[in-house]
C-alpha cells in the first residue's frame, strides 16, 4: 500500500517560514485535510497548485509572524571576522588581488567616462524645465521627390500664431549672428542672439545678475553671459556698461546669464532685443523673407499633434488656398534638436554599447578569476566545516570577500575618473563634469559594487559550500564540478566583445580616413581662407577701395596665384535657400541652395567647369543675369546640357552660362546638393571670405606677409585665417571624436581581457604544475608544453571569432548606412582582428607558460 500523497514540501517550508507559530499548526492541519480532498477529486497536480495558492493567500500581515530583530553581540563580531579573513586571503594572493581590483577599476573608469559623455549628449536641451513643452515651428516643402524641411521662418509668424491659436501659451523667435562688439578702443568678435524677451522666460538660462522679468524693458538693453562679461570687462561690474554692435547699435548691459551649457542647441555670447534691429519694422509684416527660428510653448506635449492638424488652414489664410498642397507646417520638439541640428544619437548609442562591453568584460573577468581562485580553497572549506562552520557562514564568507574587492575597485575607479576627466575634456573638446556630489550617482555606483560582488561571489559560495567534508578535505573535484565550462564561456564572451570593439574602431577609422582623403572635387591644399568683407569695416566710403587695395597687394606677391571673394566657402556653407524653376516649367518651384562668388572663385578653389565658362568680371550681364549650376542642380532640372537654358527666380530670369563639377561643400555624410552660383563683384558687401591660392611651402613667410597686409587694412581685428585642409578636417570633428573614444576604450577593453587571461593562465599552470613536471621528466620540450597550455585558450578565442565576426559585420553595416559616401565592411579585416586578439592572448600566456616549462620538475613533484 502506497503512503498518502503529501503536500508540496517547499510550500510547507514557506508557510512555516513566515506564519505565526501560534497559527501555523492549525492552518497546516486544515490545509492538509483540504489537500487530501483535492488529491482525491482533482488529481495530484491540481492539488499541489491549489495548496500553493492557499499558502500564498495566507501571506498577509495578520498571519505573518512578528519577529523582533535583534543583533546578537556575536553577529557584529562575525561580520568583522568575515572581512578580516577576506582581507587576509586577498593579501595572501597579491597577484590575483591586483589583477582583479585593477581590471575592474579600469573598467569602471572607462564606463563612467563614456557614460558621462553619452549622458551629456543625450540630454541636449533637457536642462530647460519646460523642454518637453517647447516646440520649434518649421516648414516642409512638398516636392515630387519627397519633402524638404527648412527651419527658418518669418518675423510675423509667432504673433500670428499666438492670435490664431489660444492654446499656445507663449511664443518667441530669434536668430544668431556673428557681430563685432566695440568697447571703448577694444573690439571683440561675438555671437549675438537677437530675440524676444520671452526667450529668457521660455528657456531656462539662469541669470546671475539682473532679473528675467525686467530685462529688455527698453530696446537698448543687452544681456551677456558670464564668460562674455569676463572677456569684455574683466573683473569690473558689467551692469550699466555700454557696448556697440557692428559699429552702429548701442546697448547697455542689464543682466548677466550663467554660461550656456555645452549641451544647449542655442549657443550665444549675448542677447539683444530683436526689435532693436534696423530692419525690424520693415520685416514685421513680410511673409517672403524667412531667416529666424520660431518657438511655441504648449500646455503639454500631446497638444502638438492637435495644433499641427490646424496648420493647413493657417497656411491657406496666409499664402492662399493652393499652398497647403505644397507646404506643411510642423512642430519639432526641442528635445529632438540634437539629432536635427547637432549630431547623431546613433553614435552615442554605439559608445554606450562600448561602455556596456567594457564593464561586461571587466565583470566577467572578475567573476572568472574569483571562481578559479575559490577552487583552491576546498581544504579550507573542509577544515571550517570540521570545526563546526555552517554552510550559511561559508556563503557569507565568500560573498563578503567579493563585495570587499568590488567596492575597492569601484572606489579606485571613481578616483581614476576624477583624475582622467580633465585630460579627456582637453583631448576631445568636451566640458564633462563628474557629479559626485549627487547622492543618486553615489548610490548607483555603490549598488553596482554590491550587486557585482554578490553575483561574482555567489557561484563559489553556493557551489563550493555544498560539498561534504570528505570531498572538501580531498580538495579534488571532477572536471565538470570545477566550473570549467562556466569559465570557458566567460572567456569566450570576453574576447567576443573585445574583437567587436577592435573591429568597430578599425572600421570607424577606415570610414573617417575615406572621408578625409576623398576627392572633394576642389583643392584643399595651399588654400588660405580669411573671413573678410565689407562688414569687417566701420562703414566709410573708402572701405571698398581699401579692400580692393588689399586684394591687389596679395596678387602682387609672386607666390599668390589667385584671390577671390565669396559669400560661402566649402566646409562653411550657411543655409541659404531660394525657390527656382526652369523657364517654362509647369510644376512647383524647387528649393535650392545658392551662393555668391566673384569671377575668380572657381579658379582659386580649383573647381572644374565641365561646360560653358566661369563668370566674366567685366560683364554687366553676368552681374545681373548669369548663373552657374552644379551637376546635382542640372540633374534636378532634368537638363543634359547648358545650351539656351534659363531659370526663373521670382520675377528675375538667369541665363545658365556654366556647369560646375559636383564639389563636396559639406561632409561626405551627405550627398552633394544642388547649388546655384550667382556673380557678385569683389567689392560687394555680400562677400564674407577672401580666399588666396598660394604656390609656396614657406607658409610662415606667407602668413607674415598676409598679416602685414591685414594690419595695413586697419580693421581693428586681429589677423584671422585658416587653411582649407584644416577646415575640411573640422567637418569630421564628430567622427574624429568618435574614433578617438572608440580606439582608446577598445584598447582598455583588450587590456582588461588580457589581464583576465593572464590570471587564468596563472591559475591553469598552477593546477597543472605536477602534470608539467611529469611531462618534462618524460622528455617533453618547452615548445610542446607551451602548445599544450595554449591550445585550450586558442580554441576559445577561435570560437569568439566565429561569434564576433557576423555580429560585428551586421552592426557596422547598419552604422555605415547613415553615410551617403561610405566604405564596405571588410570581413577579412574582422578576421584579422581575431588573429591579432589570438596573438595578444598568446603573448599574455606565453611568459607564464615558458616560466612553468623551464621550472625544475623536482620542485613540482616533491609533494607526490
């Protein structure tokens, strides 16, 4: 006869664990009776389920035992003893302790710096308390090829929006321009934001002097940043001081803002009322000239979609019934400004993957070495059990050691971060700050240390403490009991991440090198750029003549081949757009970029004219009616040649006189866009740059000559210049910074992985010391022993390579899709990375292996 079926044992233990002892017997008896009935009528499986369900239903305050927590005097002594033994064990094995602590500390440092950088980039504009409710109004032009978003809007827009839509709480518009600031006999270059007073209420730029509610009470007030105040006035009080902008507009400083955070899409040195600009009244009702940014503050983020739905009626009111079919009005959340105007959050997520990879490698390394080291302590465990130690005490012992190590590593990592961060900021042009005073950051770091310590100590703690005394005292485990499978899996994971990081760094470098060395279709070498135009002068009738003399003096130098004036240069192409259409075109006008250049522009920059001619300086027709297109514009118009081609721009017609080769005026991340080139004489005020093409390698002498001519101009500005190749390199600052960070931290990752490998090889050789001694006695050479030891690690790294290559290929292929001009991911390169990882691993373990192979076998066999 079979014994009656018993309730689930774990459910009973759980009930006895939490239930009040005065109630548990009665509850258990009732449940047992019910359980027998369930078994009889519903079956064993359902009876077990119902028993568990009823046990859980008793887990309520009334039934839970009221336990008085008291700390036995021996408990504090035990905890102290745990940490004392932990310290003794760690100091006894210095090399393991050093590898473990330093590897994890370096990993924590690298991950912290990357996390700070990523946090700074991903929180662009989020320091404004109302950031989630601020939206930028922009328009989309509907074209046959899709939509073209543009972000410049019109001066009367915000007032009209506010009057039409009462749900808008506040509006503001602004534009930023480079200005010359005159202060007594000194002059400065600065970025001035011309804005409504509401801009300082909508955005949170803290004032350190003055009051937001009272600034701009008159049109001649200005607000400057702390850095600008220091630059202009030194230690003097800036309030009440007068500054002059562009030799014409005078303002009194009425407030000082805290320095603008680096992660703000609005960057400026000073703010002045937009109504103080000379053209304000003229433009206040002009819906044809768009040049500023418009912002609206809504009650909540969800109302943006409802407001957008009303915009087609607004467009019809302002521009006519047909316009909604050609134009969309949209609202861009301020929190999306980073991806739209500043950078690419995809790159930031790549860096976060690297940070996670590094901390993963460091953590795996830590756990691997902890597991390997703990196996040596089997006899210690046996002895402790012999003298009465309980299993729970052994578990506490192992975990306390791991926690001690992790907390020490995190503490060292924090200190290293504080030391390295200033150098990182200097190297990568950032302004990162470690918010150590933020209690949340400290709690997060300490929690990480505790969590990692618990997990890394839990395996040896729970695994080793369960063996019986006799097994522990023998100190030998079967291979499957020694955690070899787990350690091998962790080694594979380490090198998989390392190969991925190195492969990513090399591919980013290849893409950056491709962009920097690509044929830009204009000359980058021996081109000197000077930001100089009529706007650089105070405004006298002789300025044009002085500028002409300057250029004539330059051309008189035998090593200056050509000099030109232009409104833009490649690498600094402001967003100037206009609507044009081929003559006779029945479709909607197309929106294209345009620029102004003199007759020497194409020759000076080495841009090839494929058809037609360059501008003629003396041609009156070229001054008013000529245009030169690039190939992209020709393709957009559907033209195959330039013969008798005319374009309409508003009420004007322009004859196509030349076709320029597509030149990359922007980063190769973007495709070459259509450009219209219009002629303006060198003395026209629209030009912002003077460009000189030289033919000498004596750059120092040439710059001395240019500086002397610049001083003769007497603009009051210091000599300013740059080389074109430097300008082109600046277009790739974001990619260059990404490459630097990826390269640096990939090196850190492989170093940490090798430190782990070094520790494991030490452990392995120590475990196989007697085997090596026997093999030497039997005649094995050093090379054979080295191969024996390295074979296992080699197989693990080859397995890592098989896993890492396809994953890395897929991820890098996706990343490269963001570039209009790009390389292909090189699989052979990734395989080569695996070979390098294998070589480094062999170097790491070779020293220890050769040392073990050369040791006297008598020493290793003496104990047998």
